[in-house]
């Protein structure tokens, strides 16, 4: 069989067995309704891809203050939870598994969505236009005080509890791509001198508090985290940032999570300060399940599972262009190429 590894089953935990190692990567689509609840169309979209070993939802807001894009779903209101239940039921009816990606954009939120100034570890803005929002530019955020940081940890836990109510198989904490948690993990966006920023251990504290609060609700084997130690988008690397990820990954080893997911758009890129590819950097430090993502074709994924020693491969854009991606991989059919115009409709 051409894709023996990719199509073989995998136990995320004793109670969560995936039928293959193909993961649908989290992808923001901006098709929620005006109350930021998922729609019937979204249920169809996810259910149609349920033959993936695991689906990770698009990033989903833990609180209205975290919004930075139009029509992104939330999981803080009763209506949203009830609507997500229809999505998870549809996926489960088709034999799939689905995790909810928990999200707060931090300094990338915007007052036109939230009604108030964005919050972040430090008052350091990102210069540039907001994506998917004509004419808006990023605002300078307000630095969070310690009480507010404690409340955010509670909001993540509440969202995790809602995710369980909504029938999700687990949650993935979005700590990558320059959003709130990642802003704590990098020195460019975290200039705090308190226990949330003074040194590598302090900069990893918020992420670990969120992990622990969420895992206390969902249990560790239903809790995962997405990281991008390579600072490749929405913020920049500062010398020494890797020390924070060394501390974080060491601490995650003790927590027996479902997996650590390494975010990128091209997993094959190397970074001198990580000593190579981000997936290898994480693999060398983290003992549990590692998910790789970024630019994989089925062929490259098949060999990466063996050669890179990662356990699962997430496909993003290929799943947008090919709702039947798993079927095509199984039959060896060629894939439809992704184009940005495909983002205009939910198919
Ligand atoms: C339209 C689009 C939306 C995305 N939204 C998210 C998101 O909500 N959360 C996230 O962690 N990554 C997001 N990503 C990144 C993907 O999860 C993935 O890392 C990226 O597409 C690279 O994988 P690929 O080459 O297989 O597409 C998004 C990517 C795309 C193309």
C-alpha cells in the first residue's frame, strides 16, 4: 500500500483511537452567523471531512474580547454551544473525531468587533492592516494586569467546559501564530518584568496555567496545544526566545497531553536558532505525540511520518480544495490544487 503509515490507525489515548494519521488542520473560514455561532453549512463542511483521523476546528473564541476577524465562531454563549453540538453530532455520525481550537487573538483583536481596546501582555502594537476587514488597521493594545490574566485563564477553562458540553472529543489550545498565548511566549511582545515576563520560566507561565486549567476540565488526554516556536507570523523572533520553549516543552512532558501540534506553512523550513526544523526541535524535547503541519503532500507526509519521527500529519489547504482528501489518498487519485478563491465559499 502506497500510504501505509498515513492510513494506519493511531491511539491518541486509550479512549481515543484515530482511524488514520491524517488530521484536518484548524482553518479560520469566517462563515459563522451574526451571533458568532456555527451554522448548518459549517456542520456539513466538517461532517464531509469526518474520515480524517481527527478534525481540528477553525480557531474558536473563548470570549468576545478576543475577536480579530469577522464572523469567526465563539464557544462562550449557550447558542454557540448548542450550535457546535450539531457540528460534533454530524461528525460523530460519520465516524469522525473533532477537537475545538480555543482562541484569543490578544493584540490582534480590534475594537470594531469588541467595542474596547485590545489586550496583550505588553502595550506593543502590530503595524499593518487587519486581514479580511477593509480599511481597518491594528490598534495599540493595553497591557493586562495580573487579575485580568487570572480571568483569562478562567475563560479558557470555561470554554473547555463548553466544548465538552458541545460534544467535542477534546480541545486544542491555540498558542501559535502570534495570538494571545504566543504573545506571552515571545520577548518582542512580552516586556513584562513580573512573573508573566521576567524570564523564560515567567514567559511560559500563562501558557502552562491555561493548559492546567483546561486539562482540569477536559482531562489531559483530551487537551492539546498548538505552538510555533519559530515566530514566523504576526510577531518576530528575539534572541533567546527558544529558552522559553525549552522550559515550556519540558513542563508539557509532565502533563500527558493528547498531543503537541507544530504550526507552520512550510514544515521543511529550518531556523538556525531552533537548530533545524521546528518539528525536529519539538520532537527532540517532547516525548508525547507530535503533529506536524505545513505544506505536506501525501507523499511527503508518508515519508515524514517515518523519517521525521512525528506521529500525525495535519493538512490544511488540501482539505479546503479536496473535501474527499482521505478518499483520494486512499485511492491514489490526484489532488485538486488549492487556490485562494476557494475561501469565498464553504464547500
Ligand atoms: C484559510 C486559512 C485559515 C487558517 N486558520 C487557522 C486557524 O484558525 N488556526 C490555526 O492554528 N491555523 C490556521 N491556519 C494555518 C493552518 O492550520 C496550517 O498551519 C497551514 O494552512 C499550513 O498547512 P497546509 O500547508 O497543509 O495548508 C490557517 C490557514 C489557512 C490557509
